[in-house]
């Protein structure tokens, strides 16, 4: 049975959530950024969030972040690993004894999953899981399929051994691993409808609710688009990590083939940065294409607001495609190459190239350039953007938390 405790200020009811992650929220990564934004707006609504995560060289002292016993790998100190789940579990249990939680929210897939499940089961707490990452695609890209299988089987064994599960599968894919580990969740969440459907298709869960990653209200409130200059060339923006699955090189080649007077500003960094700059020079794009590196979040949102169109050109990689949502929140339409992401957005708010080819993308760039030059900006399709604000999303999350707690408090409540 749960009870809503009273906040110190205003004596209004609030919940206390234990949130588990595989990496420290101050380290680099999209999940980390999302969790800190969730925490910010849940706190503003009276919900206390205590985060459990391994250490990072970037971590700053925060009483709401509990650093799980962990070790740095031999190279780098950005991320760390939890070697002893038993030791980590004792730490988490001691934290529960000190402050108690109403619900456990897992936003990770490996050590975090084992620890979150163990705490929730031992204390009879509702357990919610948000799947942020398509582990299969990510692992295939980063380490290759053979090593991926080896690591997934180790994590499967580790999870089963820690939780004393006698029988466990011989997994070949991340989805098989996820199906085994996340089979007893009370609620499974995903950041988009298309990724939710994929999780269901792969057997990870029968039901998956969609809760998107939103955009910080504060960054949007004071955002104002600079007045467009008449007759100025159409301005395109591409922003992201410069890695193969993001298709920056294909985008640059398509932009060259589209010709015209349009300009393109590229933001970000990554392993393909040199290749991208070399391609731009080779295709004589230096006057129309500029590279700017990485910008702070507030500044990149201003860049999106001032652009005529933002391009996200990956295919089948994104679980949400946050760049598209951020652009939409600033009122700027997009060029997309993934039909599933396109379908998530307001009708008419993007130009879609679903050919998967450079030729097709060049045609789409040319079409967008022509329409915008003629006055059809498509910005009107994004006039209603409140659904993208994190404050609105947090209200839905709190309602979901309360529902799960109430269901758990009912003895006959079925698990999903």
C-alpha cells in the first residue's frame, strides 16, 4: 500500500520515484539529457526523483543522484560499469531503507535493469520501463554482430544469476535479451509510436504506451525567430552526430546534386567530420555549406527557429528522432527520409523522401527549396506545439505513475 507524502513547501502531495540508469545522467548521451529534463519538470510538479546510476568523470555532486558502486574501464572515464550487482544491490536497498520510494522507473537495459527489478520485486513496488535505445541496431553498428551476441549472452547470464532465475534463453538478438529481462514490467513505455510497435512485434511487451521525449519549456519560452530577409536563399540545417547511420555524406551529395542557391549549415561532430568537409570541398560547396561544430542546446534551438528547414536523414535508426521534435517545437518544418518518423508528426509538416537514395533526396531538397522560395513555408502546420513541451509530457507521466501505484495497491491487479 502506498501513501502520498507531503512536500516540505506548500504541503502538497508528491510521489517519490527511484529512477535507474546504465550511465550517469551528467555523462554525454541522449538518454542522459532526457532523464535530467524529466527530473526537472517532475520536481516542479512536486514529484521527487532519486536517480541511481554508475559514476562518470563529469558528475557533479547532487543529493538526488545516488552513485552506484562502479568502476571505470581501462580507457576513458566518461562512462563506467557495475561489476558487482550484489554490492550495488546492497547500496540500493540501503537507500530504500533511508527514504522509501513509491515506484521504480527503469530507463536502462543492463545492470540498471537487474537492480531496478530486484528492488521493485523485493519491496513490492510498481515497475515502469522506458526503452530509449534500439540496442540491436546500436550494437551492430558499434561492435558488430558476433561480439554483440557474446555480450548479450553474458548480460543474460548475469541477470539470471543475480535474480536466481534457473532457466534463461540462448539469445541471438537484443530483442530476445530484452524480452527475457523486461518480461515482468508493470508498464512498458517508448518514445514514439513506431518504436512502440517494434517492441510489440519483437515480443518485448504485449502493450507499450507512448511517452515522447519533450523539449524544455524554458528554452522555448524566450525563443523568437529572426525576421526572414526577403529574397534571401532558402536556409537548410543539418544537426547531429557525424556517423554513418545519420547519412550526412549522402545528404551533402544530394545537396550538391540539387544545385540552386540554397545554403546549408551543418552542426555537430563525429568520426565522419573530416570526410564530410572533404566532400563539401570536392563538390565545390564551400560557399553554400558551412560547418559549425557542436552548439549548446539553447543555441541550436535558435538555429532551428531561424532555419527554413531542418534535415534529419537517417533511416530506421531513431527510436524517436528528437531533432525533428525540437525543430517542430520551434515552428520549423523538416526533410525526412524515414517514413515512420514522418507519420508521427503533424500532417504536412515535413517533406519526405522514402526512396533511400541520394537521387531521391536531391529531388526532395529541390522540391522543398522551390516551395519555400514561392512562399509555401509549411510553418503553419506547426502552430500548435504545446504537446512537445516537457511540462505537458510530465503531467501525463505523473498520471501514469499514480495509475500504476493504485493498481499495485489493489491485490487483484494484473501485471501487464
